[in-house]
C-alpha cells in the first residue's frame, strides 16, 4: 500500500498524476494511459487501477468544467449509460483474474491503446446508434479491469468520424462517469483492495489533478495537442512494457 512505498516511489506516483492531468487538459487523453501503468507497477494491479479510476473521476470532472461548451452531451449520455453494465462485468473479471495476469492485461491494453491511437487505418463509417453503446459497454469493461478505456473510444471516434475537438471534450464526462462506476462496482462487489488508502490520499490527488489542469491551461497556447499526445504515448509505452514484463516475471 501507499504507506509502504519509499519517498521516491511516492514522488513518482504523484508526478504521473500531475503529468497525466496536464496532458489530458492539453489533448483530451492522458490520465489513464500515463497513470495506470505507473501506479500498477508501484501499487500492484488492483490498487493501481483503483487509484487510476479515482484520479480519472476527478480529472474528468475538473477538465469538463473548462470544456463543457464543446461537450456533445447526447453522445456522452449514450456511452455512459452502457458503461455501467460494462463496469459490472469488469468487476467480475477482476475477481476472477489472478494479479499477475491482470498486470499483463493492463500493460497489453495500454500498448494496444497506443497502437490504435497512432496506426488505426481509416475504418468504414458506422452510425452512432450501434457504435456508441458498444463503445460504452466495452469501455466500461476495459476501464474497470485495466484503467484504460482508450481502445474502445478511439475506435468509436474513427468509425463515426467524430470531430477531434468535440471528441476530446466529450471524453471528459465519459471518463468521469467510467471512473466513478469502476470505483463503485469494485468496492460493492469486493473486487477492490481490502485496505483503503490513508485519508490524505484524496485531497492530494485532487490537488495534483487541479495543478495539472492549471498547468495544462497555461501551456495550451504554447504546446499543441499533437505534441502533448506524443509525450503521453511515449510515457505510456514505457509504462506498458514495464507492466507486461513485471507480470510475466511474476508468473515465472
């Protein structure tokens, strides 16, 4: 748990939340990709993903306030409605999957998200009626098990030809809801850690997220979304590989 971590590890965890929140403010994504592999390595897959889910809830809400005029609420509502049953399925999977395999899955899904983000070919156009509910359900599963809903969201955006600015803004209430659903379902179903983090963790996480959002707002005029996304991909790629390696070595 957090109380067992060294000062260096705590600083690394705090830095991942700050950097992830900054990149999410700049490009629309970043918290899940950056924070999940780092916290999973430091805290283990169960606690790491749960902490990421909580961080995503705070960051999604905070960033949503600044981009709310660009949010497409109808699309967000469709995705969020199906994310809840997806979160329930994800919580069942967390109960069934051994920690080492969960670590491998987390790292693999982070790497899959990166591949989809940078190399997904032009997909045939699909309507919102089927694509968005499916993305919500699958995203709910992925977010609850691995803290990363990006693969489902990226594919949905490519299939529906979703405008990038509107997509990035609409992701914020979606990420907020998915993070909240993940925390609640895993807690109620007993799929989360037994020992809760110390009381001071929540205000620290909120402060780090607010700091990251503020920093991202200041950098918005100087750093393009493309550069911010590239940095997030580099950090997430390194963390994803490390998570897979740690999971594999745990099995040996």
